[in-house]
């Protein structure tokens, strides 16, 4: 659990949502990171750096605390998970001459990961640990956060938080400089809107529809192609 008692805030940090950079900033603003929700476990230290928890928990005793959640365009996050799990980013060169290899490999990954109709039960999730750890907890079925901070607009969204904009590291420009020079946020090996087939995009959209709606993500951002109104209607309303 990631928590600040000073600010009465719990921070949810789903993987691949710019959370490493956000954790660095929040650790300077009074946040502590624990491996469980009781705060009985020690903080995780990796290479001398406090490491955030990716667990999404909300203990009843902190019911008056605000929940802030990091989030990322689901199309982009799924591609980031794919590259992280498969290590394809270090072994496959995406070129204009051979984009289909990445697209077809990624499509197979999406098809396997998003067998969501078979993953709604506890037993089903138990047989799909990656799905359980990285996707099912990201549905916000138990609680919708009070505030989202998008990876795509991280600096702006952080600046809307009172405890951030009133801090010295915000006023001094430290946060802006840190984010502008952060390679994990600014350097992307692949653009997600070049990696989707219609089938894989539809699966990601159907699974993450709630995130698209509550966070105002564009359901058609998976492509650089200009879709007709008819194509948009079919994409949004047709059932897989």
C-alpha cells in the first residue's frame, strides 16, 4: 500500500503507468510504501530506492482518505505489458518493411490475455496469474478512485493536486525537470497506434471500456487511420 497520512491520501499504482517516476516524486512528499495494507511490513528498498506497491487496496480504517490512481491509455498500457513480458523489444526491430510481425505477435498475446469471459471466477483467475496480477485488479469494480493521474499528462495532473502544487519541489521546477528528462516516460520503442489490428484493438477496448469512459480516453486512438462514422459505430457497438 502507498499512503500519506499527512495528506490523507492512498495512491494506487498499477504497473506500466509511469508509477516509478510518480513514486520518486511522492516519496519526497511524505508517502510511504508498504508490501501490505496493515503497514506492518517494511518498505521495499531496491538499489537504495524506496519501491512502490502495485497492490490496489483500500483498508476500511482509512475510509476518509482520498484515493489517487495512476492510469494510462489502455491501448498503450497493454502494448507496454506485452513488450515487458515477451522481451520482444530487445529482439525484434520494428521497421516500415515488416510491421506485420509485431502486429500479429501482439494480436496473439492479446487474444490469450483477454480471455476475460473465462477469467471472472476466482478459480479462473487462479489459473491465469498474469491476468490476475496485471489486469483484473485494474477494473475498479470495488471502488472508483477520486482522482486519476494520467501518464500522458502526468505533469499537468500532478500539478492539480494541492499537496503537490504547494510543495517546494513543484514551485522550484524540480518535478518538471525530472519528468522532462525521464527516459522511462519519454522514450518509447514503439508507438501503440501502429501496433494494433482491428481485432486486437476491439478486445482491448471491450475489456477496458470502463477506463475509456471514466478517464475520457479516445476509443479510436489505436490507429492513425481516419475512421468513418460507420466504422466508429461498428467498433463501439458490435459485439465480439
